[in-house]
C-alpha cells in the first residue's frame, strides 16, 4: 500500500503480471478488466483510469514504440520491491527495464514466461520449480566476453514428481547472426528451446545446426505453435529428427 492509493487485489495481480516483463494494454484488458457481462467500452474506461493512477504513483510506466501499435506497460524500479515482497520473488529477477529499442523481442520473452507460469499455476500442467530471466542474470553476474545467456532459464517437474527438466529458452526474432546463434547453442548448459518468428527462419536455423554438427539435441518451434499450444503438446523440430516431436515432461 502507498500513501494516497490503496492497492486492490487486482492491482497486486497486475504488478505480479508485469514483474514477468512488459505487456501491451490489450493484454492487460484481456486478463484484468474484460468481463463477459459488461460493456467493453465501459471496462476500457475503468482500465484507463486505473492505469493512470498507478502510473501517477510511479508503480508502472507506459512505453510507446513505432513497431508496436498498442501502448506497452512495464514495472518501475520503485514498484519492484513491492512485488518482490508481496510474492516472495528475488528482487534481481523482477523485470523493470525492458529494452525499448528491442521491445518486440522483450514482449515475446515476457509472453513466454507468462505462458509457462500460467500453465504451471493455473492449468496445473506441470510444476515450475525455477525461472530466471537474462535480465536478472546480467544484474547479478559479472559477465566475461564471449559469455552467452539465454532469454529464460527455467526448470519444470512432471506431475509424476519423478524428474526435473532444465531448459534454456531463446526467443529468435530473426535478427541475430549465424555465428551468434551457434555461439549461444554451444554455450548453453541445459536443453535448448528456441522459439522462432517464422517457419522459414526455423528451417534456416535447423540447417545451421546440422552443418555445424551440433552434438546436443536442440528443440525449435514457431511463435504460433508455442503460444497457442500447451508446452506438453507443442511440436518441436530438432537437429536429429525429420519429423516434429513432443517434449517428454
């Protein structure tokens, strides 16, 4: 709670949502303000008033970008400690500074983290035991030259409680070079998952892996497949199989 503004349960849920990275105002409306029995325009006005109040209190900030049509919201440094305290989250892993110059990539990374959390906490498809952003890792580690970090490191446990799987997830928007892509894959310690903006780009990256004779299994899928299919049901292409396969969770 802050002087002059009583935070509601919905406010806390929204701040928790933004602790996993930036999101668009359309996303906020969908998950926090839209209701089936209300007029959408009325609910949108309610949302805009509340977002303005939260922004005036320096709890959230708005971002505009020429490459994203919708307004974007993110946490402020001031609100990070509130969320960390409320949710028992490591402060260094509360995402407060998205890269405005690379905002589309950061939106996809945040969307991936929110999908994983939702499938674990709400849908109970698996247990999420750990999740760390590249953002958090860079804040707490002194990185040497040539060190590659994945966008997300996470670990999940199957519902049978028999094993924990560790993953390094990379979001590829088609902007990194062949050298950097292979450098990342070779450096990653856990099973690499790569989500890619187009099928053509996926085929290109798969050809890079085969030509470089990467010994580890690398799993690749498209944004469309990843974001619209639950993780256990996603079809993944690998450098060792001709046909898509599913992860064994």
